C-alpha cells in the first residue's frame, strides 16, 4: 500500500501549534524524503531515559513507550516514545475495525499489512532503526482465532485480541550515546515540521519524582496445592504420549488505583529489561519488563528469535550466584526444555522463511536478570519471496516458548487447565516500521491493568521430570522482581 493514510475530517489537531523558532535549540537534520513525501528529523543531545519524559505526553491517547532498560549495547540499546496515532485498529471476537477505515474483513495480522503503509526508502542510514509505524499488542488469546481450541476458559478475554496504533512520529533514544531523535513523516497526512516542533515543546516537561508505590497484598488463582494438581495432570498427558512440554501459568491479582504509567515508571526503574514497554490502548494499560525477544525482522527480511526456557534464582553472594548459573547451564531438564522450543520455532520459521536459511547460532546461553538466571537460545532465518514480518508473526503465533511442544496440543491442555484467559500475557508488544522491520517481545513479566485492577501471570514449563514444588517456586522467583518494584507481596488465594 502506498500514499497517505486517509483521515476523517473531524479528527482533532495533534496539539496546540508551536513554531520551530520557539522550540528548544537542537541539531536540525535536513528533511528526509520518502518517495516524494517529506519528513523531518531533529537530533537532541543528552536525552534522559524516556520514562522520565512521559509526563509531557500522558494526556495524549495511545501513549506507547518501548524502553530498553540497562542493556546499552545489545538488545536494549534503543528506546522509543510515541503517542496520538493517526489510526488505531482493534481486533476482537466481533472482527477487525480501523478508526479510519471502519470494519475490515480480515484477521488482525492481515490488517497490519494493509493499514501500515510500507515505504522501503525509510530504511537504512544512520538514524534509529524504528522511524514510525505500528506499535501495539497481540493477546495470547488470538490463538483461538487461528487454531480450533476447545475454549473451555470461562469469560471473555481481558483484552482485545490485538490493538495497534499507526504513529507518524517517534521520539528515539540511543542508550550508548544518550542522544535523541525526533522523527516525523507525512505518511499520516500531518506536517512533519509542525510535528517535530510540537513534540519538542513537550520535552520541556520533566517528570517530578514519584513517591514509592503503596504496599499492597496480591491474590493468586492457584496456590501451591492447586498448581501441583495442574502439574500432575500435565505429567499424565506426557506419560500418555500427548505432549512433551506444557507451559502452565497462574495469575496474581492486586488493586492498582494509581495510573498504569506510574507503575511502569517504578517497574522500569527497579526491574530494567531489554524489552520493557508501556502501552495505553483504549482502556487497557500494559506495563512490561519483558526480557524475551519473540521476533526481530530487519527491513531486508533477516529474522531471528531468542526463546527463553530454563530459569534459576540468583544467588545472594558472587560465589552462590556463579554456582546457580553453572547449575542452570548444566541442567539436563532445562536444556531439554530449551531445545524442544528451539525445534518448535525452527518449524514455525520454516512456514515463511526461505528453505535452507534457518540456523541456530546460539544454544543454551545463560543471561542474568535482577532476580533470576535464564537459559536462552537463538534461531535465525530469511523471509521467503513475497513474505512479510506480519506473516511471520502469524506463522509463529502463539509463541512456542510460552505454550509447549507440540504447540497445538500444549495449547489445548493450557486451555483445559488454566481457569482464566491470559489476555496480553504470553502475547506480544510489537513495533512494525514503515520500512517493514519488526521488533516484538514476548509479554512475560507484564502487568495488565483495567478498571483499577492489575493482573500479573507467571508460568513454568512442565516436562516429565518436573517436581510440582520446584515448578511453583519458579513462578514465585519470576514474580518476585516485578511485585517488589510495585510494592506488592503475595497473599491468599483469590
């Protein structure tokens, strides 16, 4: 698709007009041109972390922050902020609808390819990798629209199946240099010069220090005994030959009267992660400290995924910590879990990647998070002719590392045992650029907020060798860092 995105005449202005001369002094980069359409780039020196600038944009709809945490040279180098999209798309059980286009007779994955204009000339150069496009989330429950699952979980999904906005401007930050960029395009029909000036004027607003979150107690839908019964049921299925591994999750619920943006600020400061995210999406707020890359596709079609399977708590001293890492690296159970998911993802990549292009350059690598060690592998491939990042998303949905092996049977068992729908948990927060590039996390360590109530799901991969008590303890280790950052402690069963 080419050409500007249609906009309804009644759409309100982005924000009050500010002329460029009134904006802060900065390095103004000459206009970029995309197939005859002008864009504007402003470079800013010494930009603070973006979570500290969100107050200037919190009144705008669709605020999105993708923050890379403390990983300044690797996966988390780049952070982005955007708001007030020129279009939003929602995928629910009733179908797909665009704010601009109206109802769309397709899936949410297909809508991504239709609504986000592809402009290859926005790729390359020395600018940040993401220069505008779609930012949104996909719920785990989108799997119900792709596969014939039993649907035993009671009640409606807690979120849309998919929500995304189309953003014609983005504020980017490079953690290596602390430099920032405001990048605006005319792909949404708005003037890039005005957009840059208006965004820059809001950077004068700095966040005041926020008080620590009030202590509170959470409730869970599965205590140790109930979770143990789920583990036993999965092991029975494994013994019967139904599956090899199933990722089971329990839900932790707590009251959250404060705005979700404040929870994200606390979470990002205390529990930094390379794929952290905040998203305000039509009444649902997501605050994520995800350590896991689901998919990354560059504009040329090179794709990779980094599944995490295998977790161990950090040690309290350097010696104990090193021993914990060594045990995880050598654990036959965790290595078996990990390689099963690598096989699932190699198969998913094979649906849309060029034959012979799929490889596994990294297997069973250990990485540290604030409270746990994790076992990570990497799968790479190249998209086949005519394929796109949106098609790869669909082919890999839901992610193998949060379902199990084989994936469809594991999904059926999850649906049978878990008493509530997952919503955005084990879904993804993603950014799909106008250049066709994609970055999508797996939405683990992710808080979902609606109507003053917050949900945090935590899971464990169950295999034949699993011990129920140890698997429950693993969910506690995974929850601990997030809950501590938000002033929450686990209490009774809900």
